[in-house]
C-alpha cells in the first residue's frame, strides 16, 4: 500500500478544521452583516448584528447536534432491524471489530439506486444508511466494501467537517440571496452618500463571489475525502476488490437522478446521486484506479 | 527571559512524560481489549455448533464421521488455552465445517432447511468476525510497536520498560479461505 494516510492524523486534522470552520462561519456572517448594514442603513447595524449572531450560533448548534437526524429525515430513511437485515448488521459488526469502532446505527432508504451515506458528529453517534438497491444488487463483499467506506468517513470525523462546510455554503448563499434580492425592493435615488455606495458595491461583489468560491472549495474538499474513505475501507477489509467491484457495478448500473435527495446532502453519499451537477465525488474510474494500486 | 525559556522546556518535557505514559497505557489496553474480542468471537462460533449438529443429524444421520469431526474440533476449541492454541483449534473446526457443508450439498432437504441456512450464514459471518478481530489485534500491536521503536517513543519505552509485543501469526492460505468463502 503506497502513500497510506495515517488515521490519527486525519482525525485530528478534521477535528481542528471543523472547529476552525465554525469560527470562519461565525466571522463570515459578522462581516456580511456589517457590510449589508452599512450598505442599507447604519442605524440598523446593531439590530442586524445581534440577529445575525443569534441566528448563526443557533444554526451551528442545531447542525452540530442534529446533522444525522436531519440527513436521515430528509431522505426518509427507516431503521434497519437486525431480524430483517441480518447480513447488513453482521457485515457492519465485522467491520467495527476490524476498525475498533463502536457500531453505528443502521438505516435503510427506499431507492433502487446503489448508494449509501454516513452521518453523525462522532463515531459514538455514527449513522450509516444504505439504499434498498444496494442491499439487493451488491454481492456480500461489494456491500462490505461500501459499508467500510462509509465507516471510514465516520472514523475520520469527515461528517462533522463536511456538515460544517455544507452549513457554511448554505448560509453564505442564503445571506447573499437575501441581500441581492432586497436590492430590487429598495428605491433608487434615495442614497447619494458615497460611503454607502462603496459598501453597496462591496456588498454586491461579496454576495456574488462568495457563494461561488465557497462552492468550489467545498467540491474539492469533498473529493479528497472520498479517496481517504476508500483508503480506510481497504485498511478495514484488506480487500480492495470488493470496493472496486461495487464501484464498477455502480458505473454500469446507469444511475438515474435521485429526486428525493437534497443537493446539499450530495457530498455525504457513496457515489454522487446527481448526474452533471457539481462534482462532489471523483470519477468512478479514477477511484477504481487508485484502489487497484493498493 | 531565561527563566521563561527553561520553564517552557521543563513544561514540555514533563508533558511528554505524561503524554507518552498515557499513550502506552491506552495502546496496551487496546491490545488487551482486541485480544478478548477474538475470544468472544471464537466462543460465539463454538456456541453455534451444537445447533448446527442437531440440524444436520436430523437430515443426515449416517454422516457420523463428519459430524464427529466437527464435535471433536469444537471440544478442542472450547478446551484450548491461550489465543494461539484457540486460533489453531478454530482452523481445524473451520475445515471440519467445510466438510459438513460439502456433504450438505448431497441432501436437498437439509440444504433447503431454513434453520440450516441461517446457521450457515451465522457461522460464516462469525468466521469473518474472528478474522477481523485478529486483524485488529495485530493492527493494535503494530501501532504499539511503532511507538516503542520510533524516536522519541523509544526513549520513553525504555524508561517505562515497555517492550514490543509479538504478532498473532496467521497462515497465508487460511486468510485466503476466509475471503473466498462468500462469493
């Protein structure tokens, strides 16, 4: 195995990055609030700021503690009982032994596509959800590879980090949208103040550029995580072929777009649930090639 | 100024003493834990055998040799002391089970029996778990040994008199068997 990524490093890096991101999100909201209030009416500065602070803190907290529930709910996942899904449970139990991790809660979602996702802020609150299609169409070893990949995400605290990134992207685009739209409703001519005009231009520029930049950063981060999770899957199973065959099957299955899945959840999935829309995952062939070298 | 630098150095070195001690303790605990995990899985495997034997007896009474081989192997596994011996015994049990499953192919009723199928599934997945627990045991030893052998861990290993541990050897052909079984 070449260039193996050490686990502990990955975990502490992810933890640090997610705390760092929380701080960044907080400040981004402050700055946006400041610029917007300066552009509109400095008198409202404190009102907007206080509102923005309360809003951002509660948003972060809710997402931090409930990301798994939100994700499960939004795809309509049901808990997988041991009696009905014995193989699924057995495979995950084996992988948990191999990785020394607590067993995550297991869910199933109604879909004929082959896909899976993981969530939860740390391994103790881990959640894995697979589609019915994956359970039916994948062989035991292939399914194991997919599950190991998801467990890899949980082990390296990817979910915490990715959720924070997703929250940041969402917030920034919401704020920018609100600001840009609010411009249409305000009369022109009323503001001749030059400092106001400057802030207005900064505000507009920020509102347009920020979401785009953040979006691309998110995509590249998300792609890197996939390779890491593939690597940890191999570390757990010592059997890259299972994962390779699963990826191959997904490529051949000609997956159609999943309408029920929110776009914001795309990075959480095993393979991209959307065709053409932003690449949150590296191409399947590339992942297979990397796996073959292990 | 000098006082601050000296104080900082003392704090850092003191912190390393604590940090490395805790790291050694955590890692040896992990090794012990994973060792008992192997035990747990082997025991569960042994517990499944009597049920399987009863089911097989119901359909294929005349295969006494194969049945006896499995019960003997199970007895050896239960009686074995130490992980190495237990793993050894488990290997014998695995090959005895293979004979039983091969024989079952000749008994359509047995092959279609849901109880038998369930047990077969459970046994294969416990075999999976045994393999994974051994793998995790060796992984834990690997991390521990790396800490013992690399700098600066090696200094602290000497101070706390921690010695590298030996791996649980797994025969290559056996590992292959585990992988092939499920396809």
